[in-house]
C-alpha cells in the first residue's frame, strides 16, 4: 500500500490525482476505471480541502492499494463528518427545488463498488473500493 500526505488545500489536487493515477497506470488499470476513480478522488479530496479544517489548515493522508480491486483510503483529523450519513438527493425534483450539497458523495457511491466511513482515533476515515475484472470492465454483482 502506498501513502501520500499532503496539506488539505485545493492547490494540491493535481498532486493527489498524479499520485493515484501513477499507481493505477503501474498496474495497467483500464482508462474507464481510472476516470471513475479520478472523479471519486477529486470529489472526496476537494470536500476535505474545503471543509474539514476551516478556518485552520491540516493534512490528508491518502493510501492506495491495487490488486483485484482498487482500495483508496482518505484520513484527516479535521472536524468529524460522516458524508455517508447524508440523504441522497432527490433527482426527481426540479433543479431549483433541490437542497444544495450531497450530489458529490451520491456520485461517489454510484461510481464505486463500496464506500465506507468510520471515525477512528480522532480521524475521519473514508474508504472507497472498485473491483477490476480480467477484462478491465466493472464487475457486476
């Protein structure tokens, strides 16, 4: 498992995506899977960067493991927040009637095979998993 620690700043998004994509490319991860992973990683990292530590600053640790599935874990010591506790947005409502927020984590849940949150030792821990089949297509379960 590889690890990256960066300041939770929007300015570090490219470094985070480069770190993740370098590992995915090293394991010949198909582009379609990399695209989905990139969307999820960007959403999660940007939420931490924008909200976890404000008005102060702090770090995010990102761990990645690639095998038969991709596992990425985000850890931060910012304010305690469980994004999975959010209610899914009502996509049937007209845009102007919807509540602001929640669409990003909804998207992450749809793109990933598994998303888990825990609060351990004063850390927010968000884990995402994406299975890879031999053909590089998403496994249907």
